[in-house]
C-alpha cells in the first residue's frame, strides 16, 4: 500500500491474490485525474505475470469480480487462444494485464504492448515460473519495464535461487513470510496408504465411492498417466476428467469448470494444475505417486485446506517408493494422522 517492493513467501491457500489485487485497485481508484475525466489517459498501469494459463484465468477472474461495478479494465494474455482479442485489449491500454510470460513475449515482439508508464509489476508463483523455465522471458520482460515501478514477488516456497533473482529485479524489498517456508497449510490433515502399485487404482475407486466427503483432486506424474487413471475411473462408473498440458485450452477449461461445478467429482491432473488452481471446497488431494520434491508436495496438497477450511491429503506409497516418501516426509516436516 505504501508503494515499496515486496518479497512475500506464504503457505498456499492464504490469500496471496487478494494481497496484491486490492492494493492495485486502491491505487487505480484514487488516481488523479479520476475515471470518467476526459483528461485520464488509457494505458496499462499494472502487469501480473503467472506461470500457467489456469492461474492467469483465475487471477483475472478475481479482478473482474472485484471491479464488477467499476470502470477498471483488465485483459488476460495466455497461449492456446487467439492473439487478436488479446492484442486489441493491450493496444487499448487496459488498466491491468494478467499474462503468462511466453504469450506476453509474443505480443511484445509484435509491438502490441506499451508499458512505458507501468506503475506496478507482480510476479506470482515465482518459484513455479523458474521451475518451468520461464525466468529468461521474465527477465526480458522486466528489462523492458520502467525502473521507477513497484515490484511484488509472491511465492509459496523461497529457494535461494528465487532470493538471488529477487535482488536483480526488486529495489530494497520488504520480506514477508506467512507460515513456514516449504510448509503446507496447517489446516491440512496428511496421511499415507501403503499398497502395491497394481492396487492403487482399486483403492482410489473405492475411496471415491465410499469415503470421499467432497471433490477429489488426484495428482499423477505424467500426462499419459493422467489420461489412463481418468479413463480407468470412468470404466468403474466414476465421473472423472484429466487435466494436463497436451489438452487443448478448451478441453482444459472444460475439465476445470466441470470439476468446479461438480459435473466431475474427480479431476486427475499433472503438476501444471497444482499451481494456483483455486477451486473452493476440494475435500481431498490424492498423490497417486510420491511427489518428486518437497516443493511439489506443498503445491499439490495446497489445493485443499484453503482459506482456513479443513483439507485432507493422502499419498499412495508403493514399497519401492517408501524411501523417497520418508525423505520427503522429513524435509516437509509432516505430522501424519
């Protein structure tokens, strides 16, 4: 609110989106000349960068909800959709641009953007942008922005590489930490099921039919695995959808909306969905395999237990995965229940 740079590390589900959206909107609403004054120029005042299309859509949805009865304009910019409508919004000087780095770079190469007077840059899920190899694009985008701006960096985890890169793009930032670094939200109950790999699908189907108290988000390691598990659940008369990067943008949106509306009580996803997927009321997250890293575990299970609600994270552990699970359990500091 005071206009300084911020590095914020917070547990997933603690409201990071509102933490940057509300101050940005506050600044826009008090800016002079006010909205409606012919002297007020149309240009982009805030840019939010996020790693995935799903997260861009959700952040922009949050802004649209907050600005419904105001003249503030927003434009979402991400791949898999036509360039032209995005280009029109950028050239019209939308107040707020929410974008993935790759698609924004495409528009910048076409000369569609004008960030000369940008006042605020937000880097959301910065650790994920680094994991996905977007950081070179982020650095190119940042180098094209005016140096006299506010920069806010948000991340669920804060590895050393992020802190080093933060020093490159932020000026004397304030460091904020909510909860434990690497930690999952305290509202999540963690448990494991030890069973043979061949028994995992039957266990999952039984759990969904008999024990689940609400929507179930299942994480698998590969895109082929996501399709296979969703298909096998469907064969057992369980409505399930798959979400991964090889799906078209329309298929991905349909999968997310079907899960959100209850049409599919089960969503089977790769890690791309773990970042930023904010669907109210996910009761259970099931790790079909042991996640590769503590960060992946924290992001996956952070889709449940959000905004103070209780959640349940279950990891299915085959005998050959037990050693990896024990190492992860120790590094994340899990208390199994």
